């Protein structure tokens, strides 16, 4: 009785979270001139506008560029921070993790205002570098939590054994430590990419001429003109994020199956 009930709860929650999003797909294929559901006719006009309109095409490219730059930075900084915290005592480790994870609980508008004020003095406001650094700050906690969770279950005796057999610290990290914590790094990188790609508040304050991201362009389309192209852009955003997560999940599932098969 517990298993069917658990399945029912899981699928109910999944439907509650995903079904509203699925309404975007038929709306993006509407042949009408406004937001309509169900669509009066079917057309690819809004996807065509998304590709042909300069402002939409540029917004997609800027979002991909910012996410591609901020994700590696967040992975490097977050991973190094996780290793640093693991060398502290438990009390200081908890305090440090809480401080570094603060962007997850502090309202984004407060963080965005602080970053905006600082970058304005440094001349980074309105620049692509400012966008990358600002979104990196929000993405670091996702990497930190994922890697820290992996390190807490990591047996240091493996590294000690490698060092005792003559491996250098760099070789021990490359061949022993890194493969064991790689799932945490990949998970953190995926969340960092998603967080950077669809971040709105910081991008809204740090935007400049030619540096408008897709979420900002979608926000402007809703506020200024209610452009139905936003339905096509929202669908693309959902597809990109879902594809990244699914590909990583499938990759790790197949890797686990191959390891199980080799072990058997």
C-alpha cells in the first residue's frame, strides 16, 4: 500500500509543478496576434520572430555567453571553497558554509543592489564582465553545497593510501580524489549553469547596451508590449534547462550501469 501511495504523491507533485509550464508550448505555436489559449490557429511565427528579431537573438546569445563564462568560475571557486571548509573544525565549517551559502536565502534584490553599488564604483555596471561576475556570485553556493556534500562522504584514506604508495599530491588528486568528487562537481555545474542562464534581478540592474540577457528581454516584453514572442522564448528556456539536466542525469545513469556491469 505504501508504494502505490508514494507513486501517487510523487506524480501529483510532478504534475503540479510541470503541467502549467506545458501550456507555454501550444501558446508559442499560436497563429494569433496575442496570448491565447487554446490557440485560434497554428503557426511558427513567434519562433521565426525569436530567430529573426535582432533583440531576441542577441538576448539568447548573451545569456549563453554569460552562463558559459560564469559556470566555470563558479565551479572553480565553489570547489576550492569546499576543500577549504573541509580542513576546518566542524564548528567553523558549519559557520563558513552558512556564510558562503547566504545568497540562497537572502533576497536576490538585496544582493543585486549591493553588487550594483559596488560595480558602479568599479566601472563594471553595464558590462559583460560585470554580468558574469554578478551571476557567478549567485552560482557559487550551488557548487559549494554539491561538492561539500560529496566531500563529507569521501574517505580520506584513499588519498592517504595513494600518497603512501608514492603518488605526488597532484597525482593523488587527479587519479583518486577528483574522480570520486566528480559527481558533486558536475551537479554543482549544472545548477550553476541553470541559475546563471535564467537569472533576472542581477541582469536587470547590470544590463547595458548590447548586454541584455534573455530573462531581461522577456521581462521587457511583458512590461512594455506584451509581445507573444515571450511564449516562444519561455519554451526555449524550459527546453534548454530541461535538456541540460536530463543529459547529465542520463550520462551518470549509464556510467553507473557500466560500472555495475564491470563490477559484476
